[in-house]
């Protein structure tokens, strides 16, 4: 189960000053009386999700696994980051599964787009296009290209059976197209924003295609939902983490939160976290800049700055104690590299000592506050639990800043400028 360790960050007594505010905000989240309350559907979603759609997702996922080489997930931001981070975290970076999931529609890059389309020319592929509106520019361009390629390969009738649309239940361009063409549709609930959508069909369908146990994934989210709906900060570790962040912001003037992992296959979790916190908190000239590293790799590039550079950050370290696999270090007769003192030891032992040594150095020598979020292992249950933990913490964190966590007014500005430069009508 998840543990939040604050002993290398701050004294818990410093959080008592936020006790009443935390209690009030938790009540307001449950009663949906805070700004952005029309996007709080995620808060109790693990208890009320559509069980019929859930079972259909599992059936369709099995059909795809049995009949295709590739599923192309076409979406951007919250429409792909949750699924990608979960798949990589649970299946690894080189998983040799019978089916491959490719993520597309998250960039305008002509190079990436060309290479993906060329790769798919000789693949038997299905499409999962994800967009609440159906007009997100990156995703819409990519889907237009994918649909054209698929229809040329297999014909329009077979193509429509191979396309699955995750979109709004009642309106939008993608829903209109799906109804016209006869695509299978899943619902992106209207009261859940993209970056909070991983427990909806947005995340569940790609995970199920990769044979990840989505029942356990949702069970983990449900258990976290029950545990963290607790307004007592002395008992609620999720809110202790959120209040600690606020303390660093308000009392110590920290500007950045550095998310740290020690497994390359967890790197996309930190990408998901960067969107979750950056887009939720970064408003009205407030909020932390969320950034990330993967140790020990990045200790050789950024370790010096973290240790001795401008004191603008604190660390949030996701530490998984037991890896899924392990490797033993062998004996070498020459021992020219001087590593025989490690022979017979597992790499997990070395990785843990790197974690412990770095934690000690950053906290005691660098004076960098380090919050450790510890899990015994990372499986579907624990990942669902972890994702819900961060979503609840993010909502509380934003409300402590007096910010609406569920809008993103700033991104609309660049879109207007881009549409004007592209010559879109009305801009």
C-alpha cells in the first residue's frame, strides 16, 4: 500500500495550520461547491462508473487483441498520457506483447507523422480516436490521415469496424462522425476533464487491449477514493502531501516540484503528473513549475544542479520497493572494472542504495526537501491507487492556492494565435 514519508521534507506539525482549510475544501469537493464543480465527476467515478460499458470495453479489447497487430491511440494531453504512462509502467518498454499500442495525434511533427504512417502501411491496425469535441487540431489531423490510410488498405466497411471513438455522450464533431459512419463509441464523461480521465474509457480501453487487469486498476482507484475522502489531515496522507506542497510554496518560496523515479518505464508517469499539476495549478501567476528526472540516469546530467544549484525546488520521489524483475551481477576473473565486490548482488540492491544515497545527499547536504511516496510494488491495483492519490492531491493543492483546477484559460491564447496564422475562418 502507498505511504507518504515526510521525514526528509518537513515536520508534520507544520501542517496543522492548514487543518481547517483542508477540512473545508474536502467538504466542498464532496458537495461540489468549489469553482470548477462541474468537472468534479472524477472524484467519485471509481464507485459509479458505467459497468455495462466497462464489460463492453473488455469484450472489444479482446477482439482487437485477437484480430490486429497494432492499436493506434489517437489523442493528445489527457487523452493519451494516462494510458501511455500506465502501459509503460506495467508492461515495460520492451514487452514483446502480441499486440502493439502506438500513440499518435499528439504532435504536428511532419517527421513523426510520416514515420508512423509508413510503419502502419504493412500493419493490420485498429484505431481508438479520443476527443471530447472532435475538433482538437493535432488529433483531428492525425485521425484524418489514419482513416484515409485504413480505408485505402481494407475498404470503408472493414475500416468502420476497426475504429473506436471515445468522445462526449451527447454532442461534438467526433460523435456526429461516429454515428454517421457506425463506429463503436465510448463515453468521455462531460463532468471529467482530460487530465482526470484515466479511469474512464480514455484510459481503460487501451489498457485492456494491452491485457492489463482493468478490474484491479479500478479497484485500486476505489480503495484510494474511500481512504482519501477524509478531512482529517492527521490521518489523510494524500492531504499531507498536498499541504506540504502548499507549505513549500507559501512559507519557503519554492518554485519547482521535481518528480523523481528510479525506473525508466515509470518516466511517463511523471509526464502525466506534469500535465496534471501544471495545467491544474498554473494560473493567475501561481503554482509550481512541474518538472521531472529519471535517476540514476539524470544524476549524471542534473544531479549537480539539484544538489548545489539555485534552491528553487523540492523533490517528490516515487519509490517502488520491489521490481517486477531482477538481474544478478556476475563475477569477472580480471575485475578490471573493480566491480567484483558486487558479484552475486541484484541490481535492485544497487538501485536502492543509489536511492538512499541520493536522498541523504540531497536532503542533508543540498538542503533540498524530499517527499517520498513509497509503494511495495507497482501492479494494476497499486497504479490505480497511485493515480487517484495524485488526482485528489492536485485538486486540494489548487484549491489551497484559490485556483480552479479544472480550466485552462492560458492555452486558449496560443490556439487563437495559431488559428489566425493558419488562416482559420473567424480568427
